């Protein structure tokens, strides 16, 4: 009886202690774990957040780049970290929505091991072709591909990337047979498309804009629900007749599951304040990115929808990890 009373008293004390802990947060440096090298979108978003929050609140926020295994190393590290709000993961569609469908030995569970914080940025892909391709619309490209099944190839920046999955989604929707050519990164993929070695690519919008404006590639459609201000004359895939082809890269903050809600709310509030600034939104828009922001629940719903979307594509296209 005395032990039960002690446990109840301890539980009450813990509950009563949360408000004080919330007031103290953050009392220690916050680490943002980024799964990519310095200089990429994930890194830029994280360092922008860190610098702005430090200047506004005085809190110490540091960014650590932990690369390897398509982001799995970084994601697993955060998933197994202490859930106290001081370790944050800059997650993306690969580690949170794609890999669970193709990697049976994934060391973490994206749903069980993480708590959502905020959806920072999304960026669509754009379907481009080399200027030597006679197709000037998605319809004409489909007609060419159906006339010569397997004769045309597309370049992708790597397995499970937006380049790769958007192309496979398009193949399913249009009923065409295109051969995938996988590269180690966007740069070599773009180079071979520009050189004409591979005629088709679903490139990230921000990376493709300069090549489009220079005439190095011809845009046919973007994989977003709405047209982009960067390419106002380029139709969406829905306008081209394929409304199901919606593919976007996205980046978001997550923390380990069971992180106290006051810490999650603090991080969410800071991110919304930092990235709601009009100048900040314009800066990232020029890179082809939209900043949705919103609540942790909004991010949770987004991840669930993306996981279902890519799961269906992966199953129907019979996509498996390369040997």
C-alpha cells in the first residue's frame, strides 16, 4: 500500500513538474541532425532556423551533418536519442515515407519512433526533355513512348529520389515503358540529360530552372497541384491529363517519440515565426520551394498521405532495392 502511494505521489509530482520544465526549455543546446552534406536544401533550412532562433531567443542551436545509407544513419540516431527536445531530425520523404516500403530491415519505425514537429518545405519536380526530342507536350511524349516501348530512357538522381519515383508514377499513370538510368546524384544526371545521352528527366524544380531558361532542356509539366511562379507558362501534370502524378520533395523537423509536447510546441512556434517572414519565403521560392509550415498534426497527416502514396507506387511498379 505504501509503495502504491509512493508511485501515485511520484506520478503527480511529474505531472506538476511539466509546466516548470516547459518554462525552462530550452536550457541546453539543441542539435539538429541533418542526413545530407553541407550546402544542400536540408542543411540550408536547418542552418537558417538555427541562426534565426539563436538571434531571436538566445537559445543555442547547432547543426550536425550525419551522412550515409540514404539518411538511415541520421534517422536511426535521432530515433534512439533521449526524447527531451534537444535532438531534432531534419527528415525527408526518403527516410520517412519511401524506405519503409523497400527496406525490410530498417532499424527504426517512422511512425512509432518519431513525433512530428513542422513541415518546413516542399518542392515539385518538373518533367524536362532534351531539345532534340520532338515532344513539346506531355501528350506528344506519351505518343512517342507508346509508339516505341522501351526505346526511351529517363535519368534519375538515385534510387528512391523524387526523380526516380516521379518517373515511375508517370509510367504507371500514362501506361508507357521508359527505361530508368540511375546516377549518383542530381548533377551527373542533369549533365547527361543536357548532353543528350538520356532524353528525359523529372528534375527538382529549383535545380532545373536555370537549365530551362538557358534552353538546355525543354519543360513539359510540373508535378504540383498548382503552376509555379518560377515557370508560369509550364502546365501541371493535372492540366496535361495526369492528375495523379503529384510528386514533391519535402523537408520537415521530427523529434524522438515521447518528446514532451511543450518542447515540440516551442520548436514548432519558432519554425513558423522564422519561415513566415515574407523575405524568407521569397528566398526559398526562388529555389523552387514552398514553405507550408503549420501544426505538428498537419505534418503527421502529410507524412501519412505520402507514405500511402509512395507505397502504392512502389507496389504497383514492383520497385525493389538494387543489389
